[in-house]
C-alpha cells in the first residue's frame, strides 16, 4: 500500500480492518475521493486518440456508477446522463449522425460511433474536435 493508504489502514480498528468495504471507504476518505471527485472526472474525461468509442463509454459508465448509487436515480435517467456526456465528447459531425439514429442508450450510441469511426477510418477521413486550449485534437483514428 502507498503511504497514505497504509496510514488509513493502520488507523482503523482491528475488527474493521478485516472488512474490505470498510478498508476501501477509509482509504477513499483519506485521499478525499468522494462523489464530487467522480462527478468532476465524469464531466472532464478526456479521450486519447487510441481509445474507441466503446472504451470511452465504459469509462463514463464506470465513473458515473462510482458517483451515484443505482438506487438514487432511475436506470433510464442514469443512461440519459451518460448518453448526454458521451455525445458532448464527440465531434459535431458524429454527434449529428448518432442523434439521427436515435440510440436508446449510451451503449448503443457507442456501438454506432464505432461503426461511424470505422467507416471514416476506412475512407481515410479523420475526426477532429477543438479543445479548450483552442488546439485541434484528433478523437479517434
């Protein structure tokens, strides 16, 4: 364990330190990782050129699940939030194409994006999106 994690573990009661969920909670608390941390990571997730739309979707889903307990929001609303964030991360052309196909879920949107990206790649047309720094960043090959 890293120094901070070890510190959290050592300061626990002996009985509590044998329960994984309690150890995890203590370590996350020690690192100040909470729902807000995951919300910020969810909203600011950056895409590398090597990632597929499916990989990005999985990252978003995992971050969202860490942020919100499934019982807090209806499953449909969770899917809509993930879909909304996923679409925001795409270049405008891909956003329009996916919206035209009206996917029922973020997972289906990721599948459609994979198809679109594969077609563009075969045709040799790159996908681009402007970053906050006003530089051009290739999202997917």
